[in-house]
C-alpha cells in the first residue's frame, strides 16, 4: 500500500529544507519527513545524497547496492559503502518495508528499494562523520588518527562495543514485543531468537558484526511498539 507523501509542514522542517536547498542546490520537494516520532529527521533520495556528498568533496567513492530480502518481515536491505579522503571505509545497511512506499511531489512512487538505499547511504555517510541532512551543523570528518581502514563486511567489535550493541538491541526488541518479561521467571526471548534466526541464522546476538547489529535495528525500527500488556506477562 502506497502511503501519502510527507513533505515539510512545520517551521523546523521548512528550515531544514531551506538550508539544504541553499547549501547544496537540491530540489526541496524531494526532501521528505517519514517518521512521526522523529519529525526533524529528513529522508533524501539516493541520488540527492550522492550529489550532496560529491559537493562536500570529502569522499573518494560512494557505492550502494541491493543486499537481500527479508521475507518474513517483508523488508528489503540495501548496503552502502563510502571511502573517505583518508582511505577509510565505512559500510552501513538500510532497511525498508514493502508497505512503506510513498508519493513524491511529482506524483511518482518512492518504493521500498529507494527508501532502503537512501537510509543506507545516509547511515554510511553519518558513520564517516558527515550528516548530509544537517547543513547547518559542523560536519567535519573524523581525524585520520581516530580509526584505521577496515574491511566493511568484517568489522570486529571490542567487548565494550558489543555489550553496548546487545543492550541497545534488547531494549528495542523489548519495546517491539519480541522480549517478554515474566514476573519471577526468566525473560521469554522466543520471538527475539526467532527474529535473529530469520535474519542471521543464529539465536544469539553475541556473534553479530557491527553491520548485522545495524541491520537488526533497522529491521525493528518500522515495527509498531507493542502495548505494555504484550511486553509484561503475569
């Protein structure tokens, strides 16, 4: 089902669009605000994001590709990889549900693949230290001494980073109703483990890579929050 377009309506949203247009010369009608719970988070089409990144002159290359389809969730996954001028590689994934299709200002359809691709490119650029949707902010890339180049699909996590990612994933999964708290008993994580099995063929998040944590969070994000009665069982 194609949803209605969501263009700038509030003063804050219109200001974000104005800054993007003035800074990068993009078509303001193509800037959308898709998340009611994040009203100031702009979504830009893949070609506009690439245009902005090229104008910024901070990257040697920007690549984006379709990764896979998560059939149980009806979601498509795209992956973006950027290489900055210090030869560091940043890879991130973007996810969109097939039910998320939108109308643009020209009456055309923005399908799930475009949504996922845009999210992937933005996530990769942001990971490199450049947020393309915040022209008013100081978006300097991280210093070269901060991180060495890595192979994007095999990012090794230290123990602290892994524990932080696991806690964050558990928090989101609980909010979505995949983890149920039972008084006086261990948490019921059946739905959560099934979710991991469908995505990564594993029942534990302890073995996930940085990219897989991102995919999991992106897959959970579009799901509606579960009512408290579904998250806490008697």
